[in-house]
């Protein structure tokens, strides 16, 4: 670190996050700026190559200011704020993207792959606005096709009360509901852009219509309407924003066992950082909640992770090496982590066992007996 303020926030989790992020950068100049959303700071980074090809990095941290004039509020009662954890890892760049899309009066289409956290990013943004009561959340795949369309009446009433409406899974919207969707957009646009003079400050600000969708699964008739009425926001995949993983992981472990929370070792966190996460935030949440319930109150090691996460970033083992690795892990578990006892059970010396632990990337906690 090149400035003293960084010493107050550095940790093993942040070190792992930064190292993985810096290793993946394409260096086009002497310095670059990266965002660390878990701390709401920017880091100015300089790469130093002076040891035969090995890399070192100098970092200087600076606080990211909130957008001027944008009120922020915290309301733990809003749906998705606490349960998802995504709001806690809401990157400044995403908030700015939502703010730009929300400058106009029309709808906002939040686009992304399944499980990427579209709804929870939306709720984090709405929660940061002075938007009154929590939004009405509807699911397009559950909308009735009857002529009375009670969902439409409920949405119109919410908008009239200054309450935002979030319509999820727009790719499943029945064709019969397209005109009602356009009518909702019209209702939102007809609201006054600014509160009338003398209005009670407690009265909610104008409502928003937010549509969440996976563009890859959208039929043309839905995509065409979205293009006409909505400004788009694209939520990146988790593999594109891995710097969010430490904050999300901590939240999900806490949610799994609040009274007996597990934590991640640096090597286990590195395993999470190197996985490609095809299921996005939803996959990460399921993985961490399962680990938290099955290993309460423990420091999770790489060996506690599912097999596909243990293998990230290491060479592929031969069949013989895989069998040997499994035997060593089993011996360590049976000995309660006592490496001397495990080596004896395996019929090898302790020095040989230590060498194989390193060669086969078997992590053992520091408190284990030698």
C-alpha cells in the first residue's frame, strides 16, 4: 500500500480479492484504476516488475463519492435488501448506471442472465432513492390472462400512490398483456416530473416501472416493446464482477448460521474467486449456505469446498495422483488433522507427507498437529 489509509482496511479477504483482480488485468499503461465495491473505494494501481518476471503491485486507495444530490436511505424492511446480500455488494458503477437510466420518466429494463441478481440490484437501487414504500413486485409468468386482469389494477393503483412497480421475468410475458404493459408505462410517464410546490415531504416521489428480463430468452414481440418504452441496464455476470464475491460470501454464510457463523480461509476464498460461476449469484448463494449449515462455526478450508471448486487454478491430476490425494485427505480426517498420525497410517514419513500436501494442493489448517 502506498498510502496510510489503506492499512485500516486491508485484510486477508481483501488481499485475495485484489490479487485475483490484478492478475486478470490487461496492463496497457503504467497505472490503472480499479473499484473495490466492498469498501466503496477506488484503488490506483501500479505494476512493478523487478524480479525476473514476478509481479508486485503498489496501490493507493481513495473514497468514491456518492452522486451529488442523490439521497440515499437504508430500509432493512425492503424485500431483498437483507435476504440477498446483493445490496451490500452494489457496486458504485452499477448504481451510476441505474441513476443514468432513471433520469428519464420511462420504464427501466434490467437485463442479465438467470441468477445474476437483477431483482436485488433493482431493489438496492430503489432503496437508495427517496421512493416511499417498498415496490409492488409482480412475476410475468404468473400474470392471469383473464379480461379483468387484477394484476393490472393493482399496478395502476400502486403507481397512483407513488409506489414503484417491478415486473419480473418479462421474457415470460403473455402476448395478451402487451397493451397493459404499455398502459403502465404511460401511467408512469404522466406523473409530474417533480413534486408539486408545497407537497408534504413525506409523500412518496414519483413511482418507477422496472422490468427485469433475460434478453436471450425474450421473444421478439417482448423485445420490440421494451426497445420502445425502456432504458436498459445490463447486470454483469458474477464471473465478470468477482470482486463482489467476498462481501456476498460473508453475507450468505451469516444468513446460513447467524448464531454460529463460518468464515473462509484465504485459500478457500481463492477457490471461490477462480470458479466461473455459471449459475451466477444464485449458485454462489446455494453453495455458501450449504457450507455454512454443514460446517457451522468453522474456518472453511479448501478441502471443505465442493470438488469442482477445489480444482480451480491447479493442474489436472492424473488418476493415480487423484487416488493418492483422496487417501491422504481421508487419513487426515480420520486422524483429526494430526499429520504425524496420518503419515504413519499411510506408511510414509512426515517429510514425504508434507511434500505431497504441497504437490497435491491439500490445504491443512495451521492449528492441526504436526
